[in-house]
């Protein structure tokens, strides 16, 4: 479809772009003191964009902009996830003490721009678009991580992130160019056809190319061994940014990963067929399985040793990337379903835990887990909901985390006996994770003294925590609404062009 | 109607949430939140009641069902059933609850956990309404446990007292015994019929999905829940101990509503009980009625007398279910709720006054609940005395009261049952015997408390009538003890014919094979037995009262003398037939020994060696990976090594950052190569 006709399918993204432009101009007008008000503009813009997205036809599947990106239910649900995550993080940022005293107009503008990048990641079907969208997201992430220029650790985090990111995208670009060299096209669907017509002689090149591209994707979703940037950046970045990076770009990375591998290396079946065939020759399924196992094991084991809540959540997010990755090699609708479901659930519990960490840091001035002692009694509100998020992250019923994990494991078990070992490792990892999640709860409730005055967080902070906690519990009890929605969104654009 | 039901269900729940979280910070500790929420439910119940009277349709029923969750082959449905029984029960619950809430604002004034008390009271009201509104076994079970929980919390309200916390635990544990049976029963029906809904279960039973033997067992299992909750023998032991809770709680939960839940359940499920099950039920009820009445005769604690009296009256209701006169069991439930709640609240008023008097005299030793410390209080507490007298007359079954109508109907039903089945003559003896004893011990209570000479003059001088927030509920409940409210639009004090008997229609059994008497046959039999039963019961009530007059008012017969003569029965009654002691020796102690043995194995052997061993291995492994590898080697050697180098080249700041990240990048490349090597293998 040509550029002009495509615009009508691109309305939600256009709304985001308009938000960015308006925010940029507004930031020029506002004084330093009023710069934070850009946040309200961005929120309004995100609401409008969500509304436009909601009005778009849910069943529509069509390629647009000269077949570089597609509009389909799969990208639609992810766009909702990005909008929601950004919306929450903007609210969180406006209530964070860390960002007080800094000019934040630009900060909110960048967040809005990031939504655009992530939406493109979730819908690109062209190698160049894939690369561009990843770069949009990465570069904005670098700036956000280093937003507190006056702080050394924020600075350091950003610099490391830039170098690491540049290196990884270099590797990925190399992988993409090998692919282009083999087939002579950048369009995903044509690639898929061309690859199957290649002889076994190109298998080596294809494998190298796959691994190199995996390094790029793996860096985005923080898969071991491409995770080294994560703890440093997560600890150094302002907490709301950390929360954001651990949820939204990760979801975008998975959206891209799923679309990329299923289109490129599946045999071109539509997504709603029960089982797909993997392409012969490239053992990418085995690679992903091992990476999933290693990722969650390393993430969980190292998390046990962490003393800082942000570092703990950073490693825990690595572990969760491992859980989610389990669903990719299964190559079934059930697997993709479980991934999308888990990402949505993960959004609520991870952002909830981070928003609580912000409230605690605002009030008690600490990020050290040991200094959380007695919070369960000093502030029952914080203690209770932190416990809820920890239970949900561990995957204990009746929380949403349990349902998410259940679907992931169910997908593995139904996928066939070759996935059993991965499911067992996943379960063992859940047990290990229980140890460090429950330590937070233990410190809050079984250590430290009580205080006479109970602390109840005010207004927006309390509301964010509650807004994250309600779905974390509700989807653990009644998830049919979410399940139906995810199920109806499992449609790629699939036909060649 | 359904919307009304949902509102009635949710209002007290909202009050509970508000009270438990911010009650302490509200003015007056937030008691008005609970009181107004419950008062609103009362208004709604009255409105529903009005609608019911206007419709005047025995067949009226609204059944709304929703799917709770759907697991493919398994669909669990819950819903609300509103028929005449529901409406009447809702009115009873919300009326007594409202009065108790109002009464409590005075009775509990200045209590340390005032707002918590009201929170739990509201939680109870919510749960009780839930039982009444549920149209399915699962819903009943959930709310069943919730009323158990709120009962537990309220009995243990003064948990600083060991006796109170022990009583709370006992109530909870004893109820669990019954509830497990109930759960098994529910699952038996669910497995057989695939649904929790009453109508599906009934239809399943009617179509013969369960054999008669299984049906008997399943029905009795369900009834086990009722045995626990309604304190029937042998699970009655928790109710007298539950009197450790605040007296308004006893009035609401342990006299009028929660303990009646068992009767309500048996009423709802009557159509699926087999004749064998019903016989067992009748014997349990009848035996409990006489057994508890015998104990009540010798108790000296005013609340204990009322507690055993409640057990005994609940026995009556169960007996009514067992002999097929089950609508009259429900009738007795309704009338009893009013006058028994009234009695408890009156006793609360007396205790309140006694407590105050002792408090003024700085006497913390004497028991304000012991009737031997009372006497002559009728002059000082006129309202309390009069209302208590009216409630007592009603409980004793004297004509012109509501108690006369309902008790008389149950006795007529029992008589008719025995005429059909002469081999069950014991049931009649149980019924009439308990009626005699009831009249006797209730008037013994009245005479010991309100008549005679005060035991201590200085205490007597400090006795005052309770505040109007307490006496107003008493007057209301005493008024409702007259027959008129239950026989309208008719005015015959000797016939129970009225709106209740018209609107609450009895259903035929659905047990296949027509082994039971039909509702029509039962009604016919009762009609014939009515006159002799009525004459007999009037005679018996007055002989009981007369005996009490002789022994405790005129003291022509010495109670001590009789006690000495009948020393064995007296001791048995005074010590409650040693049921608690028997349980302690033969059930609790062996269980504790077993538990200690298992705990020893679990902790000393399994936990210390196997579980901790597993933990140690994991921790060691984590330390290796996390500290040795990630921290010691990667972080300390490589990363910090670079950092240490910085010490030498501190001027060249540039190198620090580059050096650090370079190492990361090496790992990325190493990772790519490792993956390649791996896939090649």
C-alpha cells in the first residue's frame, strides 16, 4: 500500500507523533519550574492515541507504507501494552522525588517518542524497519538512563548502555546484512520463501546470521549472555526509567522476536494453526531453549545475592525474560498466547513493584532491602501490596503471576516431550525465585520495630500502586476477559505480497 | 428483587471494609457507618417483605445465575435465589442485626477495639445474608465458612482473656469437624449431578443419579455441617463456651441467626433427604432438645442457661425437619430469633448493670453473670424485667405468644409422626419433656435474677437501668414475641394459620420411590394431632412454670434437697454430662500425642536434614555462581581489576569507562561464539 493510503491505518502512531511535537513546543514555552507540566500533555496525548487505537478495526490485517510495516491484531495488542506502560510510568515519574529539581519536559517527550519506536518494533516486517525501530528505542533509552546528568551513577549507566547498545546493534546489523546477502531482499515474507529455496550449503552462513541477530534481540530483552548491561543500567538510571526499561522495550523486543522467528523460520503457516513446522537446517529452536534455561537460572541465582531492591528487580526481570522466552521455541499458538498473556501480567506486577520501591524511596530514603525492615507494620498499605507483587512475581495463586506461569508451562507440556526438561527447569527456577522474593516480605514483616504513626502514601502514588495491585490479583481469580482478548489478538499478517 | 438482594449483600460488606481500614479515624470510631449500613439493609428487607405480602404468592421465586468460572468441561455457576423463605430470613437477619448494632453502641462503649468490633459485626451480617441468598451449595459453603470466621473473631473479641481466645478456637475447630462432612456431602452431590445449583441437584436426585444408600450418606454428610453450626449433639460443645464473646454477639450470632443457619440448610435441602436420613436427623434433634434442657436446669451462669436453652430450641427445629414438619422448624426459627435475641440482650442489660455496680465498688472478684449473686432486680430495672418476662413466657410456650404457635406446631408434627410410626415413640417423649424443662428453667432464671432478696445490699443500691440505646431493642424484640405478628391477617391466638403458613409452602421430597410421606399427608396428620398436642403443651408449660414457682419463688420445695436426693443426675447435669472431658481424654489427647510424634519427625528429621540440606546446597550453588563467579571473578577481578588499575592511572579517567565496558563486550562476543559452538555440537 502506498504512503498516502497508509496514513489512515497509522492514526494511533500519528497521534503519538503529534503528542511529541506539541510536547516539544510546549517545553520551549514553559519555564524550568513548570516544565513538568509537559507530563500532563503527554498523558493527554497517550489517552487520545489509545482511544484512536481502540477505534481502529481490531480484525484489520494489512501491510502499509510500501510493505515495511503491518497492521494486525498482534501488533495492536502490543501497542496497547506500550501505551499503558508509558502512561503508568509517566504518572510514576511525576510522583518521584528523584526527578524533582530537574527539567523534565524533555523527559516526558522522549517517553512519548519511545512509544512510536516500540509500536514500529511490534509491527515491522522489513529488515531495515526492524533495525530502525530498534535504534529509535535504544537511543531514547540511552538518554533516559542518563537523564540525571548531575549524578555520576546515572551518567555511567548511560555511557555503558550506549557502548553496549552500539556494539550489539553492530552485531545484529552484520547478521541482517548476511541475510540480505544470501537472499537479496529485506522483506520478511520474501526472505522466508527465499531461505527455503537455498541449498544446505548456506546453512552455516544462515546459522551465523541467526546467532548474530539473536545477539541484537537478546540485548533488547536482556537474555543471558547479552544481559551484562542490565544490572548497571537498572541501578544507575532513575527508578521510573528502570521500571520502564524492564517492561516496555522488553515487550517490544519479544513482539519482534516472535514475529521475526515465526515468519522467517516457520513454514509460513498462519498463527492460528495449532502447530507450526520449524524449518530444517537451522537449530534455532534448540538455541532458544538453552538460552531460556540459562537466562532464568542465572537471573534467579544472582538475584539471591542482591541487596539493592532495584538490582534485585533487575535480575528478576532477566529471570522473567527467561520464562517468557520459553514460549518462543514451542512454535504453537498456545506458546505465543502464553507469552502475550504473561507480558501483560508482568507489566502490572513489575511496574507495581517498582512504583512501590519509588514510594518507599521517597518516604524512607532507601533502596536497600535490609532497610525495608518493619515496613509491613509501619505502613500496612505499602507492606501488603509489596507482598502482593512479590507473590505475583513468584507465581503463587491466587495472583495473576500464577496464571501467567501456568499458561507458559502448559504450552511447554502440550508442545511435546522435547520441551519437558525446559518446563522442569522453569519450575525449579520458580522455587529458587521464591527465596529472594519472600525475603523482601520477610524483612518487611518479621524484622524491625513498629512505629506509632502509620504511614499511608498519599494521592497519586497510592492510586498507582492500587491500580497495579488490582489486576495483579484480579487476573489471578478471573482472567477470562484477558484470555479472550489475547486469544483474539493472535493473528499475524501472513500472506506474501 | 435481585438488585435488592445484591444491595443487601454488599452494604454490610462495604461497612466492614470502611471500618476495618479507617474506622479508628472516623468520628465516634465509625460505629455510625455500620449501623447505617445495616439499617439500610433493614429498610430494603422491609421493602422486599412488603412486596412479598402484596404479591401473597406461595410460588414466588426469582433465581438468577451467573457463571463464575469456566474451565471447559467444568462450569461453576453461582447465583441468587429469592423466594418467600429468603425474604423472611433476610428480614430476621437484618432486623436482629440492626437492633444488635444499636444495642452495641451503648454496650461496647469505651471498648479498646470498638471499631473492629463493628467491622466484624458487619462482616457477619454480610456473610449471613450471603447464606440466605445463595442458590447453590458452593455459595452456601463459602458464606458458611465466613460466618464461622466472623463468629471466631467476635467470640475472641476480648482475646486478652485466655478463656475467650480458647472459646474462639474451640468454636472454630468444632465447626470444622461438621464442615468437613458438609464439604464431602457437597462434593458427593456435585460429582453425581455436575452442578452446585439447588435446582440442578434436586433434578439430579429426582432422576435417580444417586442410589438410595449414597443419597442417605450424602444427605447426612451435608447435615453434619448443620450439626456443627447449629450446635447439635455431639458437636454442641462450642456454643456454651462461645458465651465468652460480648453479649450482643451472643444475641445475634449464637442465638438468632448463625446457629439457625444449620436449620435453614436442612430446610432448603429437605427434599433430598431420604427417610433413613430424616430419622437420624429427627433423633439428633430430639435428643439434643432434651439433653441440653436437662443441662440448662442446673446452670448458674445466666448466659450459660440461655446458651443451653438455645441448643435445646435448635434441637426442636431440627426435630421438626426430621419429622417432616419442616416449615414449622423454620417458623420456630423465626419466632425464636426474636425472643431469644431479646433474652440475650436482656441478660446483657443485667450483666451490664451488675458489672457497673461491681466496678463502682471496686469489686473485680465477683462474677457479674452468676445468678446466685443477683436477686430482686425487678424494681431497679423495670424495662429489662418486663421485656425479659415477655420473652420468657414466649419461650416457655404460653398461649398468646409467638413461641406457643411454633412450638405447638412442632409438637403436633412430632405427635403425628409418632402416630404414623409408633416405633419412634421416644421422639414425642423428647419433645414434650424438653418443653416441660424449658418452662421450668426459664422461670428459674427469672426468679433467681429478678425476685427474692438481693444478695448484697450495696451492689443492689448501685444497680441502674441501662441506657435507651439498650432498652429500645429490648422493647422491640419483646413486642415481636406476641402471636399477632405471625398470624395476620387472622386473630386466632390458638392457630398458627396466617401469612407465614400460607406463604412458606412445603415441598414434596424428590427422593425417587416415594418412600417419604408427601407434604399433604404430613399436613393432614398435623391437623389431626393439633388439638391434643396443643392441650398437652399448654398443660406442660404451666406445670413447668408452676414447679419453678414452688421451688424458686415460694421456696416450698428446696432445690438443694432435691439435688441431694438426685445426686447422680444432678452431677451429670451440672457437669454437662462430661462431654467435654470425654472429648479431651479420648479425642484431643490422643490427637495431640500423635501430632507431637509427627511434628518430631517432621521437624527434627525431615526439616533439619532433608529440607535444610536442599536449601544449603542451593545456597552454596548460588554463592558459587553469584559471588564466586559474578562477583568475585567478573566483578572483583575483571571489573574491579580495571577499577584498581584506575588507582594507578587515575589521571586517565577515559580508560576506566572504556575498560569496564570493553569487558562486557568481550562477553557478548564470547556469548555469540559459545552459542555457535553449542549449536555445532
